[in-house]
């Protein structure tokens, strides 16, 4: 009986050793299991910190800050109390500054992110940093020459800095390639003319704007006529 008991004990012990060896080889067990889980977590963490993921999150955060600034500006435009209006505009500027930080981070992570370069230019322009804004728009267009939103935004910066001939050239580019953005720029040009003091340069530009508006309307009429079925 003692021999049988010893034999059974030996079999149980050997089975335990085999099971432990297989678990270790498969990555199970105490130390091995901990190392594997840690490795998996580290890989996921590295993935979440990849330049592309960082750029995407930063870019989207910048867009949210811009949208918040827009809402604050809209609210400020309806505010009759000057002090409250100024406070809202200050908050809007703060949101644009946060957008600058976010889009800068996106570009740092992925330097070829032309949408982020365009959005950075927009936020810079809205905070009065026109030359930096133009440089950022130029960067966006160097990365993607047919990214026309950057052409329109840059043209508005040209208006703000009195670079009227460049604004005209931008309009013609948009007119040939993206009529919706061309119309958007034309509205900005109209607003610019209304805010400027009288002068020869302003008068000449205003005449050009009216001329282009008339030609655009003629083009629209011809387009509509061509689409009719007689």
C-alpha cells in the first residue's frame, strides 16, 4: 500500500510540474503574466501617442475651440451692453488662442497636416497676427496647392493688411475653381470697403468689387439659361 501511495504521489507531482511548465511557456503564471499584460498596455499606450493620433486629437480640439469662439462672437454681436460685449469678445479671443496652441501641436506632430496649417492661420488672423497667419496659409498651400479654403482665408488676411492686389488675384483663383468660396470672399470684400475711410485706393477697389459682382451675376444668368430646356 505504501508503494502504491508513493507512486500516486509521484504521478501527481509530475503532472503539476508539466502543467506549470506549459503555463509558463504560454505566457501564463505570476511573473510571465504580469510582463505580458504590461507589454500589451505599453503597446496600446505607444499607439495612442503616435504622431498621427496626436495630430488628429489636437486638430479636432482646435476646431472645437474655434466653434466656441464663433458662438461667443455671435453672442457678442447681439449684446447691447458694451461691457458685456467686450467680455464675450475677450472669451472668444481666449478660445482662438487655445485653437492656436492645439493646431500648433497638430503640426508639430505631423508637419504635413495642411488642414491644421490652415486652421492655425485662421486663429492667428482672428487674434490680429496677420503676418503669421499669412505665413501659415502659405504653408498649407505649399503642402496642398489646391486647398482653396486656405486661398480664401489668406485673401481675408490680405484685405486686413491692405494687400489689395493679392486679394484680387485670390478672388480670381477662387472664381475659376470654387464659386462658393469666391462668393464668401466677395462678401468679405464688401464688408472691408464699407469699413474703410474714403480715399483713392478704397474707391478704386470698390469699383473693382462692383465690376466683379456684375460679371459674376452675368455668369450666373448665362449658366441658368444654358441649363433650361426649351
